[in-house]
């Protein structure tokens, strides 16, 4: 719940506190969970407000929409969390620290090519479509080993882990089996990660980030609970 009268600062503090308590319940340190404030549709002044409240990592779904915000806050860590078209890969590499939504070998190759041209190695996550939802981005769990093998041969990307969005539900508990499944996939395919260590699990949004942390999330992507409803 995000009462309308609350400021971004108050909401951010509440989310940070809930993260700390969920981590403690799971016997984990809050420092091991990165809060990515999802700022899509939010204007720059509200993004700056979240920065002042303590947010240091931000998530955006679209390259074009992110450009002005990244320019206003170049010191923050920007994560691309939405579907990336290959013809925007160069722009994405120039704007984002992390690309969390990679789901094909062709996209990996294009990001790597653009990253090498820019003299970077881009940390990426592989997005997994856990429930086989036709409309949704993400590689099927079966396709993961081949994708990781392809990535291991590329010099401009470093696969750091997995990302997923469970089927929408009002109930955080409904997401728990999906979060556990993503953790299981990560554990099984880590040795293929290319030596740098696939340790990141990006899972959990406003409705279910505490459950995700209990299941091992290292990155949570939270929009509404910080900025209010879009
Ligand atoms: C919008 C979005 C979020 C944040 O969703 P909230 O429910 O507002 O917290 C997280 N991850 C992805 C990929 C998104 O598109």
C-alpha cells in the first residue's frame, strides 16, 4: 500500500526498511540486495527526489525514455529492464551500466559487438520466461545452457545471473515457486557462466519483493512502492 499523501522519500525509506527486514528473516544481509528503483514513466524531478532519498540504482524499460534521465543523473547505476531491440543496442550500451533483459544469442552478440567497440564489458542478466507465457520476453529454461555457452565466447558481455518476472498475481506467495525455480536454475548453470561467477538473481517487484528476498534475490526492481502508481 502506498498512501497517496506520502512523499517519495517516505516511500523509499519504507521499502528500504522492508528489504532489511526480509533479508534479516532469511538470515541474509541487506547489503547483499540491490534495490533498483524502477523509474519508468517518472519525470526527471521525481527521479532526482528518489536519488536524494538514497536510491543509487534505477531501472528503465526503454532506451529512448531513459536518455534524458541518465543525462540528469550520470552518477547513478542505470539498469535496462525492458525488451531491447538489436538496433538500439549501441545506445543501450552507451547509457546503461547493466542490461537485465537479454534473451537471445543474437542480442547477446550485438550487445557484445557494440560494447567491444566502446571498450566496455557489459554485465548482463539472462531473462528467463519461467511460466512459458507466450506474450512474455525471456528464454525458456531449456534454452538457457545454449545461451550461456554462446555468451562465454563473447568478449563484450559478462553474464552475471538471471532475471525473471513471474506471472502477474496479487498474491506474493504465488510468486514464491517461480523465485525458487529461478534460484535452482542459477545454481545448476553457474559453472557455465564463464568464470566470472553467475551470482545475481534479479527477481521481485513492488508486490512480491520480500518473498523474492526470502528466496535469494540479489536485485529487486521496485517501481510503484517507491514512486506511487503509474
Ligand atoms: C515496471 C517493472 C518493474 C516494477 O514494477 P512495480 O510493480 O511498479 O514495482 C519491475 N521490473 C520490470 C521488468 C518492469 O517492467
